[in-house]
């Protein structure tokens, strides 16, 4: 009975940690959006995306409003978005998106994660060329004709449309476009009354690396360490 309780407690704490990390990431996203485009979502597409992403991780409305208010204040942290590139063990390319108020601290932490994980931090441009930066919208498929939507969005930069699943296994439509068309596609969806579950940028690998399970596990341990870092927003890799 005690072992079952400990397992449940560990699972609960892991869930809380994950939720806390998601809220922290969205909070920074909101801060960056408000700093660059103001606190009014109607006039700030980046803030609208951040609010959509907050809903996607079930961030409470009062926390979202608090984050917007805090970001509007004079004492709001000034986050800088910095991209780091490197290699995990066995030649897997990794791109790390961060939002930090102390780049010196962040680069030291990211380098330590790579070194301890058997990888190495590279220079700017050493890895990113193996990825394509894209806009990615996840949509609830209910009431949507995917083929009709695909035809509607082609003129607004659509490059990929397919089926995917959410964190709980629920069906979703994944819509991708080139980064330059992110705003165009977002507006096209809004004009059609479609509110995405989430709207984010992604680094999509141009090719992937297949590894045996034991080597893949080494890579994923490094990815996990990077994702747990408070300054890290998202991590992308080309492991199949």
C-alpha cells in the first residue's frame, strides 16, 4: 500500500512540475508579446497566440490576466529570446529556444547540460540549417472538413496539413506554414472563425536520425534535462 502511495505521489509531483514549467513558459511568451506589441490582444497577434497557448495547457484565466498586467508594468522582466544549437550524443542535432533575462547564466547552463549529457554546444548556424522554421497550428477537427480547409488555406502559405494527437491522445489537425507566412495563416484561420488549440513556431528537421533504443535513450535524457531548465522554452531535435 505504501509503495502504491509513493508511486501516486511521484506521479502527482511530476504532473505539477510539468504544469509549472508550462505556465512559466507561457508567462514568458506573454511578457515578450506584450513588450513588443502592447497588452491588447485584439491589436497584438503575438499576444493572441500566447493566450491560445495558455488555454491549450489549461492555464487559469486569472493567471493569464495577471501575466499580461505584470508584463505591462515598468518593473516587468526584460526577456531576450536566444537560440542555441548543438549536438546530442550520436550526432543528433538539437535546437534550443530560450527566453532569458540573463544570457550569461543561460548559455552556461545550456552548455553544462550538453556536456554532462555527452553532447556539445555549437556556434550559431552550426545546426539550424538542418531544420526549417515553421508556424504550427493545432486545431480541433470537430465540424471541420480537412480537405476543404486545405484548399482554403493554400493561398495563405499552407505547406502541410495532417492528423495528429494532443497530449491526452485527442485527435487534432496540424497545420504548418513557412515562418514568413505565420501571420497570414493565423489571420486566415481567424477570418474563418477557427480558434486554434495552440499556435507556435517549430523547427522541423529536414531529415531524421534513427538510433538503437539504448542510444536514443541517451539522447532523450539530454533533451529532458534541457526542457527542465527554467530559461528554456522549447527544444527541437532530429531524432526519429
